[in-house]
C-alpha cells in the first residue's frame, strides 16, 4: 500500500472515530442537561407546594387561635377563615403540579398531607360552627384534638419534605 493511500485511510478512520465520539458525547450531554432540567422543575414544584403549605398553615393557625378564645370574635374568625380557604386552594393547585412532576411515591406522600390537612380542617370547622352557635361544651376536647391533628399534619409535611429531597437527590 502506498503511503498516500495509507494516510488517506488513516485520516478517514480518524474522522469517523472523532465523529462517533462527538455523537456519543453529544447524546450524553443532552441526557445530562435533560436530567438537570427535570430535577429543577421538580425542585420548583416541591418548593412551591411547601411554600403554599406554609402560607396556608399560618392562616390555619390564625383561625385556630381566634377560635380558642373564650369569646371568639366571629367577624374576625370569618375573615381569617376566608383567607385560609383562599390559601387552601393555592395548596391544591401546587399539589397538582407535584403530582404531574413527581413520581407516584411522592404523590402518595402528598395525599397523606392532604388527609392530615383535611382532618385538622374538619376539627377547625366544627370549632367555628360551635362558636357561632354559642356551644362551649366541646371546646377543651376540640382544642386538644386540634393540637393532635396539628402534630399529625406537621409530621406529614416533614415526610413530604424528606421524600421530595430523596426524589431530587436520585435525579442527580
């Protein structure tokens, strides 16, 4: 084989090898960028949900504090309840994004948060109805039950936070 042909063949093999390596590296980089994009979207969804939960929980605490008074100001309770309901809707919207962006395991944890929230909201609603009716006989047990449900909700949110962190860490 003459040296010119060998050089041409060597250059062709080198070009094909370089092109193949560039293709493989390009695909790997695209996968890596997609994984980072996905991780960021999940992180944003989880942070948005936790932020909405935080705002809603502050509003819930305000309602419960108003209801724990010996003589609740019903206009104040209604105003605080309205704010709570508006923020609860924001939590629901944020949860829908979590369900869309995250794995089923995280949706299950978010469902547990929703159940714990509903359990506490039920007690809060009963406390508000009793306050409107002037019924004080169940105040002590409702207050104790509300505290128990608040702890359960806090634990469910902690579980969500941990599960979200695990999902994000696995996406790395």
